[in-house]
């Protein structure tokens, strides 16, 4: 005899075992755990609960009688237990997210004599989450294990703790095919995150530590985006049947978001502001220019965000064109010195060599090979960029431009996109002539010197005007280039959107969670940061 059982919104028919003519309750629960891929020990521990359609709990004494009376529909849940003074430690979750934020002093205080007991609701929620992760992992593992290519995917991950782009595509194709076969061409919305959760639970090093759930690059339930969603849309489109898109969340465009100053200090208004603008124009004292620029920050921000303004910010504040350091000052007023200094503090120590290592697996090309050689300090390089700039341009190859779905617009290569980041002219060439020929609307870094690896002067080019940099190194000059977008409210160059977004959220940690990121940005972050924190944890273990 068959019964219809619901678990987690999914219904399945399950055979009811009989012993000596009676329907056996315990064996039926074991059949349920097997059918839904749950842990069998949940039955022996008495964790599972069975209810009928009226939400009344069914036990061993009433089960046989109910079935014989015609009750065939049941629902599986989890029984609540009262809190006791002794609770087992929760199992370690393979999909738990590392905490990258510093703990507050209060959160680090503990006492050996203090026992903190979880509430029944929290314990039930944690148990449910562990069961959901276990079910999701088994679903993905089963789908991959039943496919010849799936075994290769698991083997590659076991050996490298990551997946190449081609292998990741194979995995997504296999899982979407299994999803469509099981649930139809348009799988229920609640099913799709299960596969994404299963991926990062089975392959924990693929998690994105900066996202809310860790698996949004595979499937974001709020935006209906990610690798699984994209593959599903392709499958649905190929079957010549439309689909409804879910509403997208509103993401902010970080560089053009209006921001107030975080630093205290009086801001000038009205006549005082106009007087300060006049003093700035004529003063030869850089400290006075810096002071007045700081005091007119709010006025300047209103100007750069005013779409009806007739004058550009560089016309009103021309001292940006001859006084280095003003861009860095404005950026620090927006975010504080701790955020302003993150790129210089983290690029060389945390990201540079990982980007270079990741690029060694890229398909060989003359341009990539040249950058890899230039990034190696042990290799003599007379013509290419220095090591830091080479590594930054290699990052652009890991986050290449996309065509944005516009068929009439040819896709730009990474090598072509480099000109949107940095350009070089030899010492002695006319800067005025160069600027007259510039047609780029977004800012880029201009390097002037005898060789690319030996730059004498750096400028940020905006609106065919050159803003001088105090920077002595290419990486410091790039730091100013990035900040220019925020100070003058300039959107990222379309070809560099993924490149700059990665730097914004992953290195500067600006607007994390509120900025739209491509799955490729999240995937790369997962690879680079997991490697970083694995090394850190390993070092801590050795010291302990």
C-alpha cells in the first residue's frame, strides 16, 4: 500500500511496510528517510514527527489504525524538545561561512561559569538548516555521481580545491539537466536554491564569503540570477516556451551614489562658500587650497550629482588640475582613512600573487604571457609594465569585458580594454597634443616616462584634462584612479565594470551586498579569498 508523504514542500509516494498484517510505523519512517535522503538516525533518535492532514501528530499506537481507516496523506516534520542543561555540540557545518569581520570587545568576553543554552526555536532552526544542507549536498552528489563527467568534476575538486571554468560549466549543465528532468522545464522557485546550496556544501571552497548565503553566484533567489539561473533560461529558451522573470532587487551604482562626509568639520555655505572658491583659485599656498577644498566638500558633491549643472566640477574647482592629493582627501572624507588605505595595504600582501597564480591557468596568448613575465620580479623586463601594473592588468584578464547582450557591438578583448585602464607616452611627448586626441569619457591612468616600468609622472585623465598624482608607484597611482570615480561621481567604464566592481567590493569592501556583482566576480572572490583564509588558518594551527 502506498502513502503520499510531504517533506520540505515536495510530495512523494512511499510504500507502507507490513509486519504480521499490521502497518509498521517505525519501518515506514525509515522508508521516508530513505526516500527523501535524510539521515536514518533521525528515526532512532525520535527527531522526526509525522502528522496527518489536520496537523495532528501520528505515533506508533495510532498509525496502523489510521492507515486501515483510509488515511494515506502524511507530512514529515521535526519534533520540538524542551531545553535541558546538557545539549550536544552542534555538528560542524561544511557550508558555514567564515566570519571576516572583527569581533567587538563585548562579543569576545566569556566566562567558564556561564552556560548559554540555545532556545528551542533556534535549536530547531539549526537542526533544520543542517538537514537542509545535508539533503542538498546528497542531491548534488547523487546527480554528479550518476554522470560519467560528474566523477571527473569531483576528482578535480578533490585535487585542486577549486573548479576550472570549463569544469564549472559542465557541473552546472549536469545539475540543470537533472533539475529539469525531475521537476520539469520550469522547476519550482524553492527548488533552485537547493542545488546552489548543495554545490557549496559538497564543494565548500567554492563559497563566496562576502555574500549572504555563500552560493548566490550559482543561484541568487532574490534576483533569479547566477550560473544555474542562466543555464535554466537557456534551456527554456531552446524549448521555445517563454518564462516569467522574477522582479530584480534595486542595486545602487556605487561610484555615483550621493554620500555625505564622514569626517567632522564645518562646511561652508552661501557667501562663505563663494569666498572660499575665490581664495582657492588664487592662493599659492597648498595648505590653504587643501583646507578650502575640505570645507567645500558638500557643495562639490551636490555639484557632481546635479544633472542640470551647466559647469563641470573641474571648471568650478580648477585646483584639482594643479594640486595633487585633493582626490585622496575627498575620498577619505567619504569613507574614512581606514577604507581609503585598504587597497595599498591589501593588494601586494593579499591579492597580487594570488591573481598571478590564477592567471597561470589562462589560455596562452602573447599578451598574457608578456604580463606574466613582467609580473615576475626575477625576470628581466625592459619593455613591459612593472610587476604591480602587470598584475593589475592580469586581473582584467580574469574579469574580461562582456558584450552586455548587444549583438551589434563587437565584444572587446581584454587586451583592448587595457587602454581603458592605463596608457603610456614617452617623456618629452606633448601632453597637450595627447589630450586633444583623447576620446574616452571615463577616467584612465596616464603614465609618462622613458619606459613603462620606469614612470616619472602619473596623471588621471578626465574630460580631456590631466589631474596630477603624487603617487611614486603604479599601484599607488591606480589607487587614485579608482577613487576618482567616487570623487567626481563617474560610472565605471562598461568594459571594466566587473574589474572595478571586484576591486570595490572585495578589496575596498565598499557597499558589499548592495552593489550588483556578476557571478564571475563572486566566483573569483571565492577562489582568491578561500585560498587566503586557508593559509591563514593553517598558520594559526601551526603556531597553536
